[in-house]
C-alpha cells in the first residue's frame, strides 16, 4: 500500500482551519434554540445521510441521554435515521426521497424542531424533510458544508463549515455536536 502523507496532512490542516473558522455566534444561536425547544417541551428531530446520519444519531444520544440525564425534564431528541424499519417502509412505498418527510409528518408537533446535517445540502430526501418542516412552522436548523446547498432555502438557522471536503465537513460537524454538548451541559 502506498501512503499519501501529503494528502493526509493537508486534510488535517484543513480540518483545523474549518474548526477555527466556525461562526461562534451561530453556535450560540443553535444552543439557545435547542434550549427553547426543551423549554417548550418540543422534540428535536435529527436527520442526515451516511456519515451525517451517524453524526445526527450521535447528537441525539449526547443531547437526549448525556445532557438529559442531568435535567429534571430531559430534552427529547430523536434521530429519524435510527428508525430504519419505518423509514424503509416509507421509502419502499413512496420513494427514498420522501421517506424522512413522511416519517416526520406522522410524528412532529408544532412545538418541535428539526436539525438537518448534510455536507452538500442537496440530498433530495433532506431537502424535502426541511421544506416540509419549514412549511409547517417548525424551527429548522442545519449543519452544512461551505456551499450550503438547497437545504439553505428551508432553514431558519444554519451553520456552514468552511470546506467542501466531505471528511473535513463531517469531522467539523461532529466537533459542533460536542461543542453543543459542552455548552448545554454547563447550562444545567
């Protein structure tokens, strides 16, 4: 196996740069919005694809269990992607591009919010769920890559990572999840 250490080191430098350039005011706004959801007894629904779905599941665990275990009234956070049986049934009958939207349509209430995680911001299934949520008045938060993509059109609050390298974006999204965990844990 031939290693490309130059490429790997460039990746590390770009990751550090992306983390260093996160918009701190947007991070605080997201944390505050999550706090408002909790105060209003709303559920934070999380959605993504691939690595972003994994990051969303990680966020749901950190917020729901990690922060929630220290609260008298835990913040309810659920990843749509972890409900694979129902999601695959929706995908089978109505198409993958509508699976998340249809699933959320059956579960969401007006006081809930949606957090969408996407590197490109253009995945049709995520655009559709964000559009549906925004049209119903849910607060939509998105964690995106540098270009934002079409999800930006249906977002109330977005935070973009200053990179188009998918691995850098995914790493930085996970750092954001842990930043939120640390910030919200201290607020308890």
